[in-house]
C-alpha cells in the first residue's frame, strides 16, 4: 500500500466515506478483474465488484491491519464469486476473452500472433471454467495476483496445506485437459491443411 492508501484506510475505518471512495478507486481494477475471471461475464463482474466493495465497507471495522488490505479485499470478492458460482450449479462456465489490460504488451504483434494468443487465452479461460470455484479462485490468486500460499489460505479460509493441495490438483487437471484437447486441435488443423482447394 502507498502512504495515501494507508491514510485513506485509517480514515475510512473512522467512518470517512470520501476516504473509502478513494480506496475503491485505487482497487477497483484488481477486484473487477478477479470477479471477471471467476464469473466470466462483464456485467456480473461489475455487480460482484460493487457488492464486494459494499461488503468491505460494512466490515471495515473487522479488518485486521496486520493483514494486507488487498488480500482481505480480494478474499471478500473471491468468497462472493464462489457463492455466485455455487448458486449457478453449472458444470462449465462460458469464458470470454481476458480484459485487454490483462494481456501483456510485447510491442505490436503480427495479426497471426495476435490471433494465436487470443485463441490460447480463450482456451485457457474455458479450461479454468471447468475447475470448482475454490480451485479456480486459488489458481487466479496465484497466477494473476501472485499471492503466496499463506495469503491464498487467508483469503479462502483454507490451511496452507489445503491451498497447496488445491493448486497441485488444479494444475494437474488443467494440464490433463490441455493435453487431451491438443490432439483434437492438431487433427483439425491437419484436416484444414489437407482440404482440397477449388
């Protein structure tokens, strides 16, 4: 946290709504992105982010200053999204493309490279959608937010060993699904290349 953010947090905990508004503006992007990656739909992610900030505002007196604020805030968002996913009771989730700001900028890629990157991103998001809500949250917190096992455990109310187990199981499942679908992609590509031209 920056010094202004620490001051805003202190003031917000004393009831200063303007200070809390400053915190919302500072953290709206990471909270929205977490919700979007969990729920896969922009409108639902916006609603979830708003709800997460409202819940954070209501629980600000319970915040432990020894804990990183962003971890506490992301845990509220993750738990809300997990609840939403459980209510859906869907086996898979339609995943849209990652928001543009989440795609690393490596100069100006060629159209072919952009297409391939987009296809890989879409494929990865579809695979993420097959994971259970807590496994998905753990993977997102680790690989998009670079949280430690301890921070993920705090955010998801899990022990460190449970986090490690979930991450291991989720990575193994993602790898299995990725490899299982690769032969199909290669066969499809081979068929396109062998298709007669008219």
